[in-house]
C-alpha cells in the first residue's frame, strides 16, 4: 500500500446513509486513497445509540455517543444525522476547528446555509453537499462548477422520490393516494414524517439549494412557493391522462428577463403540474428523480437517477469526501458560495404560466359565453376548451330526448395561454362565485412547453 498522508475522517450519524458511507469507506479504502492521494482514516462514528441495529456491519469500537472529541480531531467531518440541531452546531464546530465538511442535510442548508457558508468563508474551509439535492444524482457540482460559465435559464426538477412514486402509481395503476403513500413509507422512500414529502417541504428545500446555485443568489426557503400533492385525486389523474399529460410534483427555478422598470429576477416554486407525456420528465418513474436544466449556451441537459436510498446517496457523499481530501492536500482557502448576483425573487402572484382549469357548470344556453367573458375580463386568454356532458335524468322529466335535461352538468376543461398567476387566481374566484359554475374541480399549471 502506498504510504499516503493520513487524513482523519469523523462521521456523525450511521443511519440509512451514514452506515453505507462507513461501510464503503472501509470496503474501498485503498482505492479511495489512490484517488484522493491520502489515506482516509475513519476515526469514529457518532450515533445516539451505539447498540442499535445497523444496516451495515460496523466495528463497535468506532461508535460513540460523544461527537465533540471526534469533531475537533478530524480533517474532514461528514454530517449525516439530519435535522437542524444539533447538526448545525456540530457543523459550525467542525468548520471552526479547521475541518472541511460534507453534509447531505437539505433541511439545514435550506434554512441555515448562509450562516454555514459564511462561517466556512471566515476560516477558508469548504462545505460539500452533493447529496443534499436529488440523492445520488450529480447536480450540485454541475451547477456550481460545470455551468459556472453559462447562464442557467430554467430548472425543472422531480426532486422528491416519494411523491414521484405516489403520482406514478396513481397514473399507471389508477391507485388511490392513501394506499400508495403507505407503500412508499413501507419501502423507506418517505421521510419519518411524510408531510415533508407530500406537502412539498422536502422539494422546496432542494429547490432553494438548486436555485441558489443556478442563479448565484441566496434563496431563502421562505421565498419558495410551495404546494403539495395531497389535493391530487384519481379523477384529476384520469383527466390529465385523457388530455395527454401526466401530473408531476415539480421544483421550478426560473430566470425572468427584466422588462420596463422590472429588473431581471427569478422565481422558485414547487407544485404539482401537468407535464406533456412526450416531455423527458414524464418518463421519470417510481422513486427516481430527474433535473432538467436549460442553459443559455449549453441548451437542454437532463440529470437522472436515484434521488434517495442509503447506498445510492452514500455515492454522492463519498465523492464529496474524495474532493475534500484532495482540497485538503492542495491547501489554500476553500471556494465560497457564489451569491453575488443577488437577483430579486418574484412572488408567485407575479409569475406567468399556462393553466388547465376544470369546471362543472350547468348545461344551459349562454353558460359557455359567460365563462369565456369572465376569463376575458380577467385577462386570461383561452387556448383550448373541451366540454363533456353528464346527464342526470330526473324521474317524471318529460323533456324530448333532443333537448338537454334541466339538471345536466357539463364539465369544461379550459386550457389557457400564459397568464399572470394573480389574474388567474382572481378570475377563478370570480368563476366560482358566478352562479353558472357549480364547482371548480381543479386548477393545475402546465409546465414544460
Ligand atoms: P437516519 O435517520 O437513518 O440516520 C440518522 C443517524 O444520525 C442515526 O445513526 C442516528 O443515530 C444519528 N443521530 C441523530 N441524531 C443524533 C444526535 N443528536 N447525536 C448523535 N447521533 C445522532 O437518517 P438518513 O441516513 O436517512 O439521513 C441522513 C441525512 O441524509 C439527512 O440529512 C437526510 O435528509 C439526508 N438524505 C437522506 C437520504 C435517504 O435516502 N435516506 C437521501 C438524501 C439525503 P442512531 O442510529 O443511534 O439513532
Ligand atoms: N424523502 C426524500 C424523497 C428522501 O422521497 O425524495 C430523499 O431526499
């Protein structure tokens, strides 16, 4: 074995990801040493309960409930505990004691990223976080390094495996939301509290991280518009399929050109949206993730693969560990986060997209004209309209068959041209109150074309 310099690696957490990181570090230690140019010595693993069963066979003597001595004695600290505290405190301790840090903690970076990056800048340390968005998929390094000379215009990402698994099974099998969520939990895709997945919080954290990198602007989590998938039902899935779409929970990060007095700005949002079935994102099945990037010079790029899973995510973590080791050997200060563009972040009300509005209306003369009029007054332009009629015969109703029964209900599916969100939501409110609309069945944005 080559006589490399020894770098001390401390691991905080040995759960789904941490146990695999420790196992691979031990299994491929010699190979990783050749790549890093240093022997990566795992000096200890901090956990809550050293006697708890683990996914990997780890030497008992490496496990400890005392993280601090590990942190201060390490050249590289890997944080895989998750959550905000004590992960934040430990990462800051590691940075301040001269270590480079590797983390997969999207919740922490999306809420305390600026504080952590600032602390690293102060001491010339580097923070690596490839696994914090889209698991095993290399997307952080491409955005931070490979595309640093380009201008990213738009990112559309399926960045949450649980919701993609649920929506995919609802689409392909006609399954019900609650049944599939239970399966996603059983298979280990969902967070401990699946609200983080199904209400879009997990995707919003990842969107904040991706947008910050793509637009060289610090994007706080509060600036990300977020909607989850709990309102999506089988009928909406069927209607989407009928119209040639599939419903996906998307993280959309968009650069918007300056116009008039408005400077160039960005929008970051997470919501279920209709995606045409021939779009590359429509073919992302199961718990997989994909990030579709549109850049001014590079054009369209698609990054695809496992967005979760212990061993898959460990791949991204170990890539960061090798990078951290190489940097440590090279010396010099770490490369700080690029956030000087400082672009304004538009609220959702100022964003324009296409929409599909599904309404149930009375099947009476003039109703379509009234609906069209309300849309026109609201500056929402109609692109397509499809009407289907469901008749509910009333006993004793003697109307001739050729005339619509008085209690027929028509379902209108209206596709709009691009409209301002604020105009759209006000218009939908007026439609709901109009007297001709019995029910607003759904309002979904259309993305990707
Ligand atoms: P787990 O919950 O499986 O593991 C957490 C580990 O941290 C456990 O070993 C636990 O110890 C330890 N731990 C928690 N709190 C403390 C504490 N206060 N002191 C010491 N040890 C502590 O998490 P995951 O491995 O799933 O996730 C780790 C990180 O990776 C998270 O930030 C997550 O968001 C991120 N991530 C996870 C992915 C996945 O597929 N799982 C994918 C992408 C990112 P003990 O075992 O004794 O309870
Ligand atoms: N719960 C997350 C998901 C895990 O479903 O994608 C990976 O971040």
